[in-house]
């Protein structure tokens, strides 16, 4: 593993644990050790790609739960269809525990990028929760790959064109043709092509 990756994982771990300690000091901290958490955080199976999510949504997969971690204002402006809103600063609210701590559904955590989802994933692992995954790249990646896929160079291999064609189909399915000229989503709400809809509730050192 590269030093930069280890440093980023350390920062995410520190931030998640700091948030946990500051917002819920009475919660037990012995469910997953920091060393075990670092080991888990180094794996890639916590991620779900935008292509995988698009296929699941197009197939009307009943097992996925989309969890939008952005602010209520951003969520009310746009989000992925069918998502529920649990803002990052409310993630430890007891009323959301049954959503995050379950073994039936596949929770897909997302925000504008992967940062907030990574923090929530670390917190959920620290608490011993399973079935929570990070949408790699968040909404920005969703726009780039699903709503506005770029045609490969003519010299690209066949698999790249196959992926491009599947993304074009997904773009048509999700209404990608209506996306604005700006293909990324910043910290503030922007005119992204998501459907409006009603809100839904929703220890020591290493050996």
C-alpha cells in the first residue's frame, strides 16, 4: 500500500473516531478495535461503483437503500431517485440505527464525492454495523460516468466501447440528456438532472 493511501486512511479513521467521540460519548467503543478497523479500511470491498449501482437501479433491485448524506437543502433540490436523507451531522441519531444496523438490505452511502460516505462507513464499522457501502466518487462520479459518459478514443479496446455503450443506455434511462453544461456537483446545490420527489424519512496499539 502506498504511503499516501495509508495517510488518507489514517485521517479518515481519526476523523470518524473524533466525530464519534464528540457526538456520542456514552456509546461503547469496544465493538471493533482501531487496528481491526484500519485493516478493514484498507480493503476495496466497501465500495460500489456507479456502474454497479446503475445496473441495480435499472433492474429495480429491491435490496438497495440509497442514503444521501448531504444537507436537507441539497437533498430537497436534487438526489438519486428513491433515496432517503440522513445528513452527516445526524448519522448517530438513534432513530437511524435500524437503517444502518441491519442484515437485509444493501445500504449505498453517497454525497457529492466519497468523503462523507467514507466517514459514515468508518463509523458504522466501528459500531459493528454491516451491509453499508460507499458509492465511489459520489454524485460527481455518477454525472461523469452515467449521465454524461465520454466516448472512448478510436484506439480503445472493445471492452471500453462495451462499457461506454452500457453507460449510454443507463444515461438514457436516467435522463442524462438533460444534464447541464456543468458536469460536477459542488458543495452547494446546483442544477443537476435528478428527479424531484417527496422527502422520505429515513483500544490500544496493534500487535
